[in-house]
C-alpha cells in the first residue's frame, strides 16, 4: 500500500513540473473568463452560455490532460527505461500500475478542482454585475451547487478515460495508445445508438451483437448531465450514484487488464 | 533443492477471472441504471454543425468517412422515429442530416435516392415532404454527374406524391436523354401523361422498380403492388356489395353474410391474407388497419349511404 | 548457507520477426552459482547474453525455461529485492527530479522514512562523489554523473548482493578507478558483487571468479588464477653486457631479441625454452641478468581464444 502511495506521489510531482497540465489549466481558465465576454453578445442567454462553456471547458481540457498524462505514465517510462530503476525495488508490478493510476486521478482532481474554482469565480462575478431583473430570468441560480454534480460526473468520466489510457499504454506505443484512447472516447459517446439498434434493424443476431457491444464498450453518454444542470432541471440521484459506481467498476476492469498485461511483459 | 517455478512468467488466470466478474458487475450496474431516469436525450439530435461546408472543413479530409457516419445517423434517426410510439413524431432533422451527408460526399447515391424516399413518406411513417425530396434530388443532379436515376426519382415523386402527371412525364423524358438511361423511361413518360392516376400505370411504374438492386426499393415496390392488387380487389367487391344493398336495402352485417348471399367462394381477403375491413355504419371497404397494406395510397371509392 | 546467486539451465528465447516470428536464443541453459562475498565477473563480447542474464535475474524479463535464485529465493520475489540492488547499463532516471529527490524516492520505496532517508541519501551521494550538483535536476547531468547516481541508488539500501551491468561504461579513468575502489569496499563489507563487463582489465583487478559468455552460452567459468594459470606463453629476459657472439647463439632459441641500449637487450623466449640453461649460458659468457619474468596468457588472450572456439548460436528450435 505504501508503495502505491509513493508511486502516486511521484506521478503527482511529475505532473506539477510538467508544462502540459499547466497549459491546459491556463487555457481552460482563460476560456471561462472569455466566456463572460462572449455571453454579452447573446441577448439574454448569457448565463446559459457561461455555464455551458465552463462545463465544456472542464470536459475537454480535462480529457486532454487525462489522455496525454495517462499515455505518458507507462509508455514514456518503458521507452526511456527509467522503469528498470523502479521495478527492481521492492515494488510489485501491480503496485506500480495502481500507483500510477492513483497519481493521475489525484492530479486530475486537483486540476479540475482549480478549474471549478475559477468557474465559480466567473459565475460569482456575473451574479455580482447582473441586475435583479436579469437574475429573475435565470432558470437556475448562478452559484448553483448542483453544477458540482455535473463536475463530479465529469471527473468520474475522466477517471474512466484515464484507465483506458493506462490500459493501452501498457502494451502499445504512445502514439497508438493516444489514438486508441481517443477513439474509445468517441465510441463511448455514440454508444447509446447501439442500444437503439433494435428499433431500426430487424435481424436478431445484429441486434444481439449491438446490445453486447453497448454493454462492453465504455458507455460515456450517461455521464453527461450538463443540460439538466444548466437548465435547472432535476437530476435522478439513483442515476448519478449508479453511474459513479459504473465508473468505479469499469475502471477496475481496465486496471485489472492493465495489471495482467503488465505483469507478463518482458522489458528488454 | 529446486524451487517451485516462481521465477517463470506469472499466471494470469486468477486476474482474468476477476476481470470477468467485474465486467459482469459493470453490465449489471448499467442494466439497473438504464431502467431508471435518463438524462435529457434531445428529440432531434443536436446537429452542432448545421453548415455543410463548415463540417467539411472540420472533417479534416475524412469527408467520406464522416459522410458515412452521418448517413448511419440519418438511417438510425429515420428508423427510430418510424418505429417509435406516440403521435408526435417530428422528422425535422431528417432533411438537414441528408443535406450534410450529401455535402460531405456529393456522390453518395444511396443518400439521395433512399433519402428522397424517406422524405416523401407521408406521416406518420415519414415527414411527408416531397418538396424536400425534389430539392435533395436536384442537388444530386447538380453534384453527381446528373445521373438518369435522379431524374427518374424526381418524376416518381411528382407522379406518386404530388400527382402532377404532366410534370412527372416531363422529368421522365429528361431522364431518358441522360447517358445509360433505361429504355423504358420514354414509354413510361407517355403512359404517365396519358393515363396518369390509373392503377394500371402505377402498376407499371412499380413493376419496374421490382428489378432494382436496392433491397429497400424492391420491398417498397412489392408493398405498393400488393396495395394496387388490394385496390383492384376492392373495385371488384364494390359492385357485389352494391347488389346486396340494392336488394336488401341495408348493409350486410358481416363478410360471412355477404359471402353466403352472393355465393362468394370465401370471405374476401387482401393479398396478405387479412380480411378486408367493411364499416357497416359509414359504408366503405378498405384494407384492415391490422394489415401491413394499410393505409392504401389513393382515395378509395366510397359507397353511397344506404337508403334510409 | 545458500548460494548468493544461482541459475539452473536458464534459457531465454526471443521471438524475432513480425510475420513469421522465429525464436532467437539469447541465453542457452546457463548454470552457474555465486557464493556470498564473491566479486564475480560476467564477461563476454556484445551480444553474448550478459544483459539478458542480468535482466532475467532481476525478473525484468521472464525465462523460457530454467530457474534463477537469489539468496535462496526465486528471482522476482519481491521481498528479496529489499536486500539486493541493480544498476542498468546507461541508466536513466526521472529528469525532472534532482539527484537527492530520486534517491529519496528510492529510499522510501525501500521502507526508510524521515531523517534516515536524508542521512542515507547524503551518505551515498558523498560516496559516489556527487557534490553540490545533487540539487540540480537530472536533466542537466552528463553521462558520467548519471552513472554515479545509478551507483548511488544501488548502494542506498546497504544491499547484500549488488548487480551491475557495465558499471564502468561512460566513465573517465578517474571515474573508473573510483568505481573499482567502490567495488573493493563492497567486497570488504562482505557484499556479493555480480557485474558484467567487456573490459577485461577491470575483471582481472577485481574478480575472484569469472564467467565467460559467448553466443548465449557459458564457455568458461572458474577462479581467475586457475583459468589462466597454466598458460605460460613465454619468458622475458633482460640482460646487459651481451656481446655479439652470445647474441647470435641466442637467436636460435629466442623468439626475438630487441636492443634497449648499448649491450642491453630484451630477449623474448618461448615457453618451452628452459630459462635456467640460458641463464647459465649468459653468465658463462659474462653477461649480467637484469630480470627474468614469466609471461602468462592474459585474460584477454584466454578470452579471445575461448570466444573464437565457441560454436555458433543455435536458433533455439528443438
């Protein structure tokens, strides 16, 4: 356990000193600030735009951080052979993988936390400068705590994507891992269409295959409650909890697979 | 002294078993979650990019592939709407989607042809927009070498959905002049002009399509021909029914009664084997709503009300 | 007392080629054993299987067949790693960390904490000769300095067995001397040192036993002095006051006679020439014997002979 914690700490330290997450965070925060200016052009829909853009920035930049750091975690170490120094210490290969994952999820949480603070800062500023008339027209309060539900689900989704990235990087090159992870992210968002195959196609084997794929491929669409939260609509508590549970379970599948592959590898 | 071979490659079996268990658990969680509340799935999928040229630029050179993806979305969208329950089925995104597909890949022939078929289908099976169908096909003519099939399809829309027989004939003739055009376009034009609206002409039109190599069109053709057969059958039954009414001065209480009295070989059924529908209160013969031929495409002759 | 390191029939095949992979036997049935406290030299030309053996012992790669044991436990036992250490060839660590930070990280992985970490880190950095640079990020280090950091991390847990893969590579002569001294210090502490090298003079100076590898196979293994002891190549005789008549009479029996100065010659005698007789002749002729040395085969000669004699590598297919 201690070894996992130490490896995670090393990952976190690396990410702090790495330029990539910083740049992403800066971009995201700038975007949120800019969203305030953009919102002035939208004739009354300003709060919606700011909320939408902010959550989108969290999603996209979080995704980029998750993918690029996640790929580097294992691939870079193997390529540069710094892994020899680590695997010859009293650390098992499983602890290595779990430590890397924990470190990256921790990094993600910190980064997204900072971005969320910036997000609320922009929203707070909007609240401050808006007139009571404008405020009355908003479907949900500016500093709506329910936005955090959307953020939590974004974090969970990204933790899952990180697990995907880590899994691929245990056996393929950095470039291929990046492409595969992004591919699965896209597939994960179109996954819902597979479920509805039954309403379009009559052939039973095709429908069965489509349904099987729906369950096996990571299903990322349910993590998206942005529309509800921005419009102030209720979000099913069961849905949120079950989706978070799904993220935990599915990530475990991927981590187990990553450990299985990593344990059997030769490092020449 | 030799140790158990733990210096060898580790066994993966227990981990793989764990993976299988966890995967099953994830499927279980999904099944339970899918039963409950779902986040907002827009009725009409958000087309983030409505502009064809913009999407083209965004596709970064993978236009053809993105066109395929959007074509699949169009089919899923249309199919999903068609099979959905509920009276309110709006197909408003269908034309924009088809527009996107054909902008990305102007030679996507199926998109123009099937797309126009989808668009002409009257509600509730489709949006019932022959104007959009013609628009789509016109773009096909402009962007895909003016193939004769598009002229033929436009003529078809005019004939079948818009019932504008001179216009239909005009388009069939234009198509006949195109390279590789089928030889039956010219006689078809003549027939459309002369006897448009007659069942016999329509039958000819649909029979041509039976030879199509596209399965969707073929099954449409089979359906239409059966509907025409049904209408022929109704036309034969109507005088029989009339005789009954003239004699008995009332509508028959059931098909069985009519069959017995008029000495028909059996209870009349439509080509799919389902008995016709006879409304004794209002007084018309139609195919049963349970039949796959329902609703019939053209107006069916209505019997006069029984003498009071 | 179990052997510090032992292998039995350790074999490794790599699959080479993409479309129809063929096995390439990098290591063929290596059986050897190293006693605690030995400095063991693992020698051979490039491609002989030295790195493969070291990686098999550290379980960075898995054997195709055979077993490897360290301190009585199977190679790859995580607990044994507490008591051993490894230095890879051309080591690379995390270039965004400083030397102190890397070593502190490793020290904590070994289970040390707090002040002990700090003191150990300082001690090993002193021992390998890294001064104020220890606070700079590894990104700026030269190859030689990285090698020292590598040695430092191999010492930090006071190991009982140390595995070094080409520890002298990339070092200047001063650095090499320092590494040699380090290995000797480890030996004095009772540590077992297993190192691979293709620099034979280092092995001659340090090792009690060596193994010579070629083409993936062990061609020779044993104590150094035994292996090269009976190969006497000849004698080197330095004499002064040799007159021409004596020189001529010696020419038949000597391989070569080289003049150093006026009347002073180096006489290279073959191994079978009886030097006592020649001494008698010299003295009888009035010359003076300055020195007489046996010329033994060096490890290098022995090495080249063994390697040339080794049969080519098998493909590993039965």
